[in-house]
């Protein structure tokens, strides 16, 4: 998706478009290119996607669209978002299609995610529903503690043990200089401070999965003690 889809939804110069702060920098940039203003809403702590309750708080007569972003293979709650927006006759436009959760690779990734979720200690594993609606395009855990110093130290320690991992969203969009907005979005801010994407693909071997578990579990207790 991009500017043509936003324009088709009725976004014009001077419009407001509700977007997620966590993982929403690209759509916010597209909104700005049209001369419209991105209005940032908070996310759901479990899905990392737009929280309908937060969207309801920022809708105004100038809102031209609500644009959710599906993240990490988990879809935004489109039904609830449309219910919130329909009272204002505001369209809800997906930024990009949801990844297919029924693909063979997605099924394998869910199996591996379940394996990790049962064995990981010292991190908060994502909730992967048995129903199969999660494509698990990225396996994102939370590192509990005092925020970025603990998460980033954990990341460096994992990399030193041969486990490639990345921070999926380094900065919420409402903190970026080009979008800096007034007010706090506590769930998005906390997610940006705690989230870490561990390696997960359908091509991984059980040995590689066990390496991830062993490295995380060896560090988990240490990191929790440091956070106290």
C-alpha cells in the first residue's frame, strides 16, 4: 500500500489519519507526503497492533482514515476497529495484506514458536493461539526489566553466544523527530523498550532451536537479577 490507496480512501492535504506509533513510521511518512497529518494511537499489548480503544480517543471531525498495520504475522482487530470508526463514517484501510497463516511455512513456524514458548525462561514469550491465525513472521519476545538497557544488554549477550536477534521497532514513531507528537503512548513506548525478535524460520533445525533456548535460559536469571 502507499499514497494511491490513501488518496482513494479520501486522504487529502489537511486530513488527519490515525496510525499506530509502534511500527507505523512508514505509513506516517506516506500520510505526510500527502500533506495530511498522522495522528498516533497506542497499541494492544498482546498483538502489537492498533488498539481500538486508543483509536476511539483520537478520532476527530478531521479524521479521514484509520490505517492499522499488521505486525509479526499477527493481524490487527479489524472488526473492532471498524466498529469504532463506523460511527464517524471513517474508513479503515489496511496498510498491507495480512500474511497467510495457513501456508506451510507458517504452520511450521507456529510449531517452532510453540516449542520455544514451552521452553524459554527469563523472557516473556508471545501468545500464539492454537487456531492458526498467527503467521509468526517474526518471533518477538519481551525482555522484562528496566527498559532498553536491560533489553539491549540481553541482545548483545545473545549475539555473543551466536544467536542473531534484532530489535524489531527501535523507536515509536511519535518519538521520532520528524513526527514528534505531544503526549504519551505507554504501551507502544514499553514495547519499543522491551521487545526483541529471536531467530525463527521454517528452515531451522531442532539443534538451532535448542541453541536459542539454551542461550536465552542461561541469561534469563542474570538479567532478571540485574533489573531488580
